[in-house]
């Protein structure tokens, strides 16, 4: 089966297993592969339970240490003896974590067996893995434990500052990156549920655009001549930025903390997937991350991945960890259930035929209320209202003549308003009665007999 691809009829979305797809997830903190204490089988079962279909996974070129980002039970910070890297340990002592140094000239067979098994298990449950090849070293203590740091390997590679690692400055280091990239490309060959991200948050830690393009070229070359090529994603910015001169091999453009969803609007013309690839750092309230997902996907985004801290190793891979309120983000089964509501709402439309259409909102909304609309103009409209605090919201949509059916959904509970309303409309501005709501509400408006 061909790997996940851009949909040929609408490149803003995916084609996965012969069906149009939006990737939507509430996922663990990226350590499922490199942390031997993490039971990824239980984890992907939990994702499937709520119909969630994506997870990011870090390759092991980067890891964290306890205390980083104030994350409790951080899956990216395994115990030293439980860290599974692409390269094997040696008997040579002296690594910063107190164990043997790594040999960057050999591959860790146990790691690649685990990678294959994780890909296979995720695929069985319909979960797509975004394999993140590299990540900047945000702090010195992260670089201090990296296998690519000269202190931690027997190869004499990596005598440099952490901000020089992901550049074209050092030929030996670049050769390590190239070799790992090619090995990972080969390792996931045959899996249809994988795509690559060049680097997580490359706008930190000295990562250069030239280096990113070099890795994209390396992936492209490694897949040359193959019919089963995996997509390449590039992480562009936190928030929003206009993408200029994109690499021709990149098909998915990722943004973090992309609320409001301006990143979709300014880059929609690229006809590529725009994804909200990481949330968090906005408190632990589920409603914050629910509204972010609704706004982003109704703006025309093709992917949304929430960073869910309720998943930890050692028994909470089912997302039941009671994290402290000091955690930088949130996550819960309740939120995952709310994402299922969003998934079902989107799958209730022929979204390949829809496009962002905020222009349909003809009237002025009260202060604090935002409307986001996706539409097949003249036929079907999906609209999301965020904010309002229960006050009456006057909503006017500019739609053509016809008999229109308005159905309202509570995004928090999944309950449809029991009284859908049908209206014969002469064309132009259509005033809609918005049922009372607390924080947000969603509308499905369809023209009958279309």
C-alpha cells in the first residue's frame, strides 16, 4: 500500500489508505521510541479508542533530562540505562550520563527493531507517525547528553557548541546526520503510516535553513526511483510566518502554537498541508486546546497535534497520568473525546471540496467572538464560533437562494441541538438563530436538494 500522501484532488489534505484524511491527535511527548520504559502498544490503543490518527516520534538524536521545560514524568527524558539510541553503547566509559560512550559508526539493531515494531503497531491502529529526525539543543544540559557530543562517542565527532551542530560547518558532523537520515529512510520503507519531519523547531538552537534544505535533499535522494516515497514535513515557525521559496521536496508545513490560525491563511495558496503540529504552554484547561483545534481545522488546516501530558511511561501510556497543574500544557481523556467530536464533524463533510470562507460571515460579531468558516460555497458551510460567554450572538451569512438546514453542535459534549431549523431563503444575507452556548458552538449549514 502506498504511504500517506497529499490528496491529488486537494493538496491541503492527506490521502491515507485510499481515503481523504485530516490528521488529528492528542499525543505523548515524543519519547515512545527512544524510551524503553514506554509501552507504545498501550498508547496507540488509546489513540484508536478516540479515533485519533497521528503521533510525533523523535528519532533519538536528541533527548531531554529530568526537569527540562518543567515537565513531570517526561517521556523524552528516559533513565540513562533505558535510553534507546540509533547508535549502540560501547564498553568505553565516560559518557556524561555515567554509562558507556556511543559508537556513531555502527547501528543499534535493537533500536531499529523497536522502530519497525512501533511503526507496525501504530499502523494496525490507523495511527500515522511523524518521524522527527532532529531537534535543536535548547539548553546546554541537552547537548551534554547527546550521543553526537564528542564527550559521549568514541568517534571524535562533536567537539563544538550546541548551536553549531545543525549547520554545514563541520563535515564529520554532517556525515553523521546524512547517514542517520538515510538509515531511517531505509528503515521505514514499506510502512504506509510514516512521514518525515526534518527538525523540530529549527528556528531555535542555531539550525540553519541551508542545513534543513540539505537534509530535505538527502531524504529526496534516498527515495529516488521509489514508488513508495514518504512525505517530508518542515517546521516553519511558532505562531505564523509566510513561507517564501519553499523546498520543492517539502509537502507538509508545520507550525507550533499557531493560534489564531493565521498560518493557514497566509500560506493557503501553496496548496500543501498546513499543520498545527504542537500545542501547550497555555495552561492545563482542556477548553483552550479544544478551541485551538476547531479554529485551525475550520480555517483549512490539514493537521492538528496536541501535546498531551497525560501520557507517561511506567503505567500511564493509556493517558491517565494525573499531572501537576504546573505542567506547561494539558491533556486528558475528556479532551481526547472532544477531539473525536471534531473528527466526526469534519468527516461528516466532503471536505476535499471545501475551502476557507470567512467572507460568508456578513454581519458584525460581538467583541470577543470569532467566527471561522469552511465551505463549498452555495452548498455546504461548516462554521465555528469561539467566545461569547453565553450572550446572544447575531449571526448573518451571505448564501444563495435555496432551502437551508441549520444544525448546531456543542463541541464539548457532541450533542446536536434537538431542533434543527430549515429556512426558505431568497438569497443574500441569511440571519440565523444561534442557540445559547457557554464557550463555543459549531454550525453545519446545508442546502437541501443540492
